[in-house]
């Protein structure tokens, strides 16, 4: 990052900035999602449906650990953007050092606890006796390489926050490409089974981590990693946790909902239903992750201009991101509704009996997809302006207040189809709530801009 990059955040055209910052993050999130997509394709075709169900069970605890890591990653990224907007480079470097320290401390604690209680943990998250051995074999390897995920994803957020989205994108692309190759090598050529899928994932993340280290220690970064900053600074920790708390809530709730999703499917179905969940969630996540990438990409723009007091650019950036995100979700909805059988055929043999179940599941899951962007973009907006309570509320309403009751109520009347339909129902209700919050926020921004203009007029 240089002075021109900082100046561009406050003066360049908003749409161009959004494309510059969001295109890399969209590509990054989509490529990052290929970790799960490719694993499931190879595992489903090479290892079978039970192995696919086993790695699906591992998704919930992994989301929970990701929630903790994203609290640090997104919190520190938000603080860095605001510090740079305020012209406080030393303060931004302190945030960077604090983030690095917390990531390594988190890895040591999380890996120790999970490895000690592996079987109990996976059983709690929905593993049956039949798939528990495969799930434990897979997740033990994933946990041992957890630090690489935290570096390649968590610290990589800070690269984007200091104005280098293209380099941040390259980190994810490197990891994704390596993962695809190693999945083929370890599963198809070496025959290592589900352990090979786990080894491919952590090896790819290790390669991406080396790229991150090269950025910070190879003289390419604007912010420098200084040894004096890699220690606990309680005020920064508290501010970071506060700013990143929406990520903790969002991902933590995703983990909880995924667990309930798996447990309900186990109750109303079997390991086959869990396998369908694994594919369905992989596909739906792949569809809406570009919107998450768009939200992440626009956050530095919103955060910088909020810190600089330029509220008209804040509103413009948000509204443009909202329309772009809605378009992405509408496109994903069309694909899921028209080609569900073709999508499931990618993960399973053509004669698999799960394709018919998956066809129905995917159509029901994505009925309200065009409405999801409003929730994601609005939640990201409140996080980027350091109002995490609102961001958390928007997420909690969607994933707890609406989804959990539907998830338990609808299956009682329509069986397993009620599990799939619960997501569409909750997305629709959450959209109505989000729009009410959004309209109120836009009125507040308009009033603030009017006051600023009046104050400038008086000074003149």
C-alpha cells in the first residue's frame, strides 16, 4: 500500500473501487470454497457415501473454530482499515502484531482441546457409530494443520485491509489450485482415502501460508511486522474482539445450525441424508460465498470513509454492493432451480439413489436465495462501521429467531422435506426484518449528511 492507494479509498469512483476490492475477495472466497467442493467430489466418487457423510459431520466443529479465528481476522481487519483512514500507521501495525499473536495462541489451545476429546466432539455434532471412525481420521489431520488455515485465511484478511486485494486473492488461488491437484494425487493415484483428502487440504493451506509470510517478510507490505508489537495489548484485544464479534456470532451460529441440521437429518433420515446435507450445503455455500466476498471487499471502503467522516461515500458504497449482491444471489437461484440433478451428479455416480433426494433438497433450500444478499451485505456494513451489535442482531434473527423454530417445526408436518424448506422460510422472514433495519439506517445517514453539509456552509 502507498499514499495513492490510501487516497483512492477516499476519492476514487465507488463502483471502480468496489470492483477493485471485491473482485479479488469474491474470487478468493469462491476458490476457498473449492477446498470443500473438491474434497466432497473426490470423497463422494472415490470413497463412497458414508465417507461423504463423515466429512459433513466435521463441517460443524470446523465452522465453530473458524468463528473464533474470524473474530480475530475480521476484527483486526476492521481496525486496520479505520486506523489507516485516520492516518494512524503505527496503530495499524500494533493491530497486526496483536492479530498474529492471537492466531498462534488460538491454534495451540484449540488443537489441544479438540484432539483430547475428538470422539465425543464428533458424536455431539452428529456422527453415528458407522461413520465416526472415518470422521475422526479425517478431522484429526485437519486439526493438526489448523494453524495453516488461520494464517492463509485470517492473516490474509489484513493484506486486503491495507490495500492489496490482488495479493490477498493470490493467496487463496494458490491454496485452491494446490488442493485440487493433491486431492487427485492422494485419492486417485495413491489411494489414501479420506485421510488423503485431509492431507491435501492442510498441505494446500500450508502453501498459501508461505505466500502470506513472503508478503510480510519479503518487503512487500505497507504495514510491517515488528517484534515489539507481537504481544498482548489488552485495549487492542478488547477493541478487536468487539469489532470482530459479529463474525464470532455469525460463524458460531452457522456451526450450531449445521449441527442441528445434521442431527435432524439423522433423526428423520440416515447417513444417506447426512451425505445429501453435505452436498447441499457445499453447493449453497458456493452460491452465496461471492456475496460474502463482495461484503468483505466493500468493508475497507466503508470503514475508511466512515473513519474519514465521508458518509455520502459510505452510503454509495453500501447501496452499490447491495444491488450487486442481489444480482449474484438471483443468478445462483436460477442455477440451483434449473440444474439440481446435474449438480448432484458431479458429486455422486450417475446411478446413485441420493440424486433424487438431493434434487428435491436443493430446490427447497434455495427458494428464497435472491433475498439473502440483503442480510449479508447489511450485516457486513454494520461490522465495518464498528456497530457490531446491529450486525449480530441481523444474523441472530435469521439463524436463530426464525431458522431454529422452522427447523424443528416443519419436519413434524412434512418430514425430511421440512428440513430443507426451513431455510427458505427463515430467509424470507429475515429479509423482511433486514429491510426494516436498512430503511431506518438510510434515513439516519441522510440526516447526518445534511447536518455535515449545513456545518460546512456555516464555516464558509
